[in-house]
C-alpha cells in the first residue's frame, strides 16, 4: 500500500487520552522483520475544572475520606462516538469508587453515582472539552429499574439509578446518537449499619432510551424499551429504525420469579434477554419483534448490518467467565443472520479460530471491512475481521489468543458463510479495540494478555499497537503506547 499519514484518536479507560500519529510505510517496509510503524504523540487530558462540572466530592457513607475527594470529576472514556460534526462524545464508567470505605461488592451498589459525559473537539490547536446538558445524561423516574427479588431486603442507590454505564450507543441518520440501556445500582440483599448500607451489590439493566443532539449538546429521553438491558447491542437499519438485541436485566442474580411490571417471566431466568426490539425514531417507541425474533446472545453481541439490510451476528461478545452468564451459551458458537422482513433468525455456521471450527470468540473486536462491489456493481459480500480475545464460551480460555479470522457472508448466494484464518496478531490481546481506517487497514490497540474478568488485576497491558493489511491478510507492528490500557 502507498505511504500516507493517518491521524487516529484513541480513548482508553483512563483519565488521559492518547493521540497517536500512525505513519504507514510501503508494503516493502511493512515486511521488514521487527519493523514498527508510526509514533504516539504526547499524552493530553481534560483540564482539572470545566464550567458545568458536577461535584464528585465526598458523600455517601465513607467516613475515612481524608483528604476529601477532588471537587470536580474528570471522566475517563468508557464509551465513545464520533459525532456528525467531527467531535467526540464520550462518557465514563464505574465512577465513585472513592465512596467505598470497606469493600466494593458490599458497598458500591448503594453509593455509585451516575457517570459523566463530555464532548471533545480535536483541532490543530489541541483538544478542547465541553459539558453536555445534563452532564450525566439525565435521571429518569421511569427507567424500569428495581426488579427486586420478592422477600429479599434491598437498599436502593439514590445517586446511580439512571447510569449510562453499559448502555449501547449507535448513530442515527439525522446525526444524533441513541443510547439504550444502562445501569441501576442497589444492594440485594442489603441493610443499613453504623458504617452505612452494606450487602451485595447488584447491577440492573435499564429500559431507558436517551438521545444526544450534537448541535445543542443536550441529552433527552425517548420511549423506554420493553426490557431492561445491561450491555446490549444496537444496529441502525436502512430505514432509520434501530434494532436492539441481548443485554441482561439483572447481572449478578438473573432470577425472575414470575410475570411483573418489567415483562420478565420465570423462563427468562438464568440467561440474557432473548427478546429483540425495534425502535421507531419518528414515534419514539420500541416494539417487541415477536417470538420468532427471540435469540440467546452474549452480552454486547458483535452484530453488524449487511448490505441487503439483514443483521449479522459474528459469533462473538462478552462473557463473565468462568462462572458463566447463561445456561444456553453453547448457542453462541453459531454465526447467524436476522431478517427484519420476516423477523426470523437463520444460523449460518461455526466460525474458525486458528483454522479450527471453535466458534465463539470472547472479548474481542469485530469490525466490518470495507465493502467491494462485484462485477455488476452490486454489494453482496460482507467480510468481518475479528482478532484476539479468548476462545469459547464459559469457562473459556484465561490466556488471550493471537488468532485472527475473517468471516464472509455472501447475500447473493443465500447468505453463504465462509470462515478463514488470517495472519496472527504479533501480540495476544484480550479486550482490545479495532478501528477501520480510511484506507481499509485496521488499527488494533490496547488490551491485556489475560482475561481480567477471570482474574482482576492479574494481566499485563498490551502497549504495542498493530495494523492489519486486508490485501496481504497480515498484521504489522505499530508504535508502543506510553501508558498501558487493559
């Protein structure tokens, strides 16, 4: 490929942002053993205080907060969207650990505040920030949260009932961003004590739908989903409507004793939300797609829009290994296609990992490669690159893999499915990010060498970025970050 200069903004789970400049050399230079591509620029971060910041100082029950917490929060980027005006909207996650004095599991569910959002603009003079209104996306009194177990005492969190954390975001045709789902925190069981509320923290998925307007930099609420969803996935369809799949209503204790005001049935227990829904932006309403559209999928399933308007599941997503998330996880090994016209799913096949039909790839990125027309000018084949992560559903592999796969769906031949191994990553990486660049290459960055859900804090960050060449199907070493982000 020709030499060029690509500017990429990468946001990690930290209070600082990294602006890497990737100078991609010619194919000959890429093939040089040990050669690395590009450099990372210096770290930069939001100023300490911004007009409109919400105080995140000491509150709740933390008696040992000495010295006091900073007056202003400085949110990290847990989720990010490039807006239609070229700026970036992002929000943080799991804010407020400074409120915990004894134990996160025992206390966080009662003191977690709502996370904060920001708009960042990158220009020749550097980065500038502004605070959306409201900064936390707003608080809804009809979020659909509070699906408590009957007879089990609980303690609600007055500060974190409508959190953006683990909502899913998607661009709409009008340039606005839709965010669906999120987190309600509480203790269940829970009780009060001289040290404050104590119990077992629960994270419950919200039914909330928010819309961000980049012109006014404001959040607003739209119609609620029919089901509470924590960590769902969204797809914008050709007609402008939005499809939602998966998520879980109660993350730690997915037990629903019977029909309730939140639409959960006893048969919904022990698994993620199988029901899919479609959002009509003209009406601001969600519609359940019916039983034929139900499907068990992992949290944050890797779903994409195909050229013919169908929706493709790339046999990937998040799992909470080794405990398991759903009793029917074996179904996640099959790639599949959803047809909005018939509201039915069709299974396609088992993707290969490392040349073997192993199926599910956990905590890895999945990106659609640029579409190419056939001889008649039609776009009928779509290819999806996934790399790294861990192999298999629960218990999965603890060590990250360096394998890389391209799955192809041919809509001109009945959604014919093929799966082919590509060159391996230079670094095995769990939970990394893949970004398709304007020239068709894929930039992979961040991640860890082990599954940190299985062993929190046990992994080492992968600091070297990589570039995938879709022509040679090989990964090439890129620059190394200053700070590791797992």
